[in-house]
C-alpha cells in the first residue's frame, strides 16, 4: 500500500530544492496573469474560487478538479459569472474528475492551487502541490489524524526550501474587527488571560438520514465521500471540521502556545443515523500558568444557537467574533469594533486579497506550521472526548492512528468505523487499523 503521507524529506535534497524557487508569473503566462486551479468545488471550494477571482483582476481560472461532476459544474457556474468575464479559461480538457483529479490540476500549468476537498485528502494534495512547485491556499482543517498533521508539517518544511506560499483558511484571523480585538488581548491591554470560553453551537450540517440507501454497485468509499460530513475519516468530526474556528481562536487567545493537555466530554445525544461522529463536545484545554480554555460544541436541532468567544482577562473581558467588544470588570462596555468605511470587511475576501497581494509583491508567506498545530489542537480535544481520558499534547503528538490510506478508491470496501465509546476507546498513540 502506498504510504506517501509518511514520506520524510531527506535533508540532502534541501540545496537542490532551494535552487528551484519558482517565479509566480511563469514565462508562458500573459503579463501579470496568475493561473489558479481549484481542487474540490463544493460550497467552500466554489466560495474560495469566487474570492480568489475577486482578489485580483488578472487571476485566471485555469483548471478544475473534483471527485464528482456536480463539483465541476459548481466551479463553472462561478467562473462564468459576469464579474469574471473572460477569466474562465478551464476548457473540458482541463476539467478533471475523480479521486485523482488533483493530479491533473497540479500538472495543468497552474501557479496556485486552492485545496478545498474533504479534509482527509488535504495532506496528500498539499504534498503533491508542494512537490510540483505550486503555491497553495489550504482550507481548514488541514488533516483528520496525526499522521496527516505530520505530513503537513513536512510539506511546510519543503515549501520553505522551495520558496512557496501556503495560505490557511482560518478566516476569522482576517476579519478586521476580530483581528483588532485579539490584538488588544495579545498586546496586554487587558492584562493576562485568565480563562477562555468559546462556543460553536449550531444545527447539524448535511446529516445523512437512515432512509438514504447506498445504490447497488456503489462502493463504500464513494457513498461515504458523497456524504463526507458524516464520517470521521473524511471530515474529522464537527469539533474539528466546523468548530475548528473556535478552537483556532482559543489558540489565538493563548498566543498559539501549545497546551499541556485536554480533558473532554462528548457523545451522540440526538444523532441516530448512519454517521459515526459525535454531535457534541465539551473540551477543557489546560495551559501554562493555570489557564483553562473551554470549548463547547454541538450540532443539534431545536437547541440554543451560540457562536461566541469570551476571553477573560485580569482587567476585562473580550467578546468576539464579528462586532467585537470589551467590557471592564464592572460590566460596562469600554470598547467596540467598528467597520472602517471603504475597507473590505468580508473575512473570506480579505484572506484571498492578502494572499494574492503578497504573491504580487513577491512576499512569500508560509503559514503551514501554524495551521497544522491549530488543527492538531482540535484533534487533541476530539481524542480526549473519544477516550474519556486526560490526553497530553506531548503524547498525542506521537499518535500513529491513521484513519484511512491515501490510495483509497471509490470502489473499495470500507465499513463505517464504530462510534467511539469513552472509557473503552483505544488510545490513539497506537495504530487502530492494520
């Protein structure tokens, strides 16, 4: 079985890689043109495509790749919109279908790839893009297990030697008001952080009803990929796939210092379907100096919705995201974020604006290490909930649990893994699949 996620970069290749630093505007391009390829064209992929095209008038949609024709059609609808007239240059021969579509996109002559498939495939696609010398936008989360995290870390190191940019999809870090609020916390205006409580409580995302049957002749992998938000090997579960924004902002509030450990609860209170993911998590991350950061996540219909960050400091509390505020110890508001007139406020758009502006300026920003560790923070919380144990960052970083092989194919038999039972789940420091 191919194990390309485990490929370790040999130090002897560093000099040759450093000599291969690419120009973002290749000689075959027309002047100022940046050719992009999108890999994974669902809701987030088609959104990222629109934002990339909107970021720069000379960004060209050059190629498209998706596991399903519906994804190709999504990308074509975006590329053919009036604002992007003349910039949809992905003819049939540069539209690639299937699980290997990423190979065609990467080899099609693009300068930048947008990696927006289900998270299981992200490490493999990033490795291929970096090896081919492509700049990458990498949607969150960046992996579903720790072998994937280590692969992303290795790809990040390779990208640095090749002078390649890696942009992450943790979009709240680009929202002007939210960024200003966290800068106030990290700048010490409120004193030390005492504790954090972040929530991500919403309805289920694309649930798979029990009456949806796998068609005759369809393989397990294809069926599960069509409903990827319901299977942990594809989505990493809601704490990591959706609530990762809140988890990431916990890391942000703590200045991206690694936690000591996590203790968590989690389970399935509402879900009784074909999925194998929890519908709620409550995680306590232990940080140095006695700081505890709590994350509350749930996906349940008919319950209270709340997406709020609360960063409690010695001299006040910061509330985010969006229209952020700070309240003093007396409960009175002492600061509120205000949109700046004429300044882009859409965090998704700001993310791509900065990415392509940096490329234009020859500024190579590689955020791969940060984005991998932020994803690992979510995986740590998930592991603590699954096992019911106190799990340390140091131990979990060594985990070899791999949820699925890289060379998995649509027709493969791949039974749905059982739902974890806290107290009985095997620790992830040992492989769970052979």
